[in-house]
C-alpha cells in the first residue's frame, strides 16, 4: 500500500491517479472531508490528515510500502521557517515512528543548498531530516513548472501582458509538466532504488518569451512580454497582495534562479517530454 500526501495538488493527484490505475492499494491524505469522498469514489482509501499532526500522520503511514510527500508553502504563515520546520519535524518524526521503508519527496532544484533560495531552503532541511530517519529517500528535484502560466492568465487575458520576474525573457530553462513529475513519482514508488538519491527531473527547454508566444496563440491574441528588474520584485508582489515577508522570500527565489542556483545537481537525471502547448491547452480547457 502506498500513501500519497498533497492529493489535491497537481503532482500529488497525478501520482495518486497513476497508482490507482496501476492496480495497487492507495491511501491519499487530504485536508477536507469532501476531498476524501471524491478520492474514495475513485477507488482510494482517504484520510483527512494534517501533515503537522505527527500522531495522525504516523497512523496513516502504518503498513505502507512507500510514501509520497511534499512541503506546502503556506502564504498565511507568520514565519516561513518556523512553519516549515514544524512540518519537517512532524513528517520526519512520523516516518521514523512507522519505519517507512521508502519516501519519494517532491523537492526542487537548489535543494542541495542550505540558504539563499527562498522557500526551497525548507526542502533542503526536509531532505536532510528524512535521510536522518534511515528511510530510503528519493528526492525529485525539478525546475520551473509549466503550470505556472496559470498565475498570469488573468494579466494575459485582460491586459495582453505576460509578466516575467527576471531581467530577460530570453533565457532558456527546462520546464516540466506536473503530470510528468507525477509519472516519475509513481515509477519511483513502484520500483524503489537500492539507496537514497536526488533525481533531477528535466522537462523541455523554453524561454519565457516562448511560453508567452504559445499562450498568446492559445488565447488568440499577441501578448506583450514585460520583464521586471530584481529591485522591483518584492514591491510588485506586495502590490499583488502578498505579505511583505512572503514577497521577500519569493524574490529571493527568483534571484536564486537568475544566479543559476537552481540548476540540476542531483545524482542522476530523468528526461520528460510533455510540451508547453499541451499544458496550456489543458489549463484553458473548460474542465480545468
């Protein structure tokens, strides 16, 4: 039996669906009863569990062969490090309590670094905490999610603008579709490695201008690409409604990306292939 946290998110839901399709027993962890009912209708067992509740999480992990976990980034947290560290202690504690043999963790490029990467620093600490439990850890490190284009759909539709938090829109980056990442997570759970490893999951390469062009084509209008200098990032995020300390953390993440700190540096790489046009079409579909 496999346990999947974050089953209402894009990567967690893809992982859970793949496991159900594979015919194995799946227990999903959700935060609301309505979500539990929806997953039970799909054939999974569901538990309403908070990742910060070590006892309840440990109970949900009982008897599992593998556990997919992530570290939520809470935009309402008064202190991001304190919030992350409480979750890390609970997750690692529950894994140790139940002696879970294998954990597949949604990590990120840059998680090998202890600082200077904004919220990714929490993933660094979670990787270390899980390794300290003695479980086999598969840390899936990816770069840009293709689905981040959903964050700018309003600006693109309403104003014809594609905003870019970078000095240039012409720097190529690997960009991964979350359903591909869910596929790698599924395979990692079903065929665990002999030892812990950090796996760089690499998608097709695009510039932000490429993405803007693909989105414009899908919307039937030309989009103006608007880059933004680093000194303006935090202020722009605050104006969009982010709390100042959240805005600063995200700005640090963007700077880390600009400086190449999020580049792949894992133990091995896995290439995936879903293109940005496919992801955009899915995001714009009425069912989305």
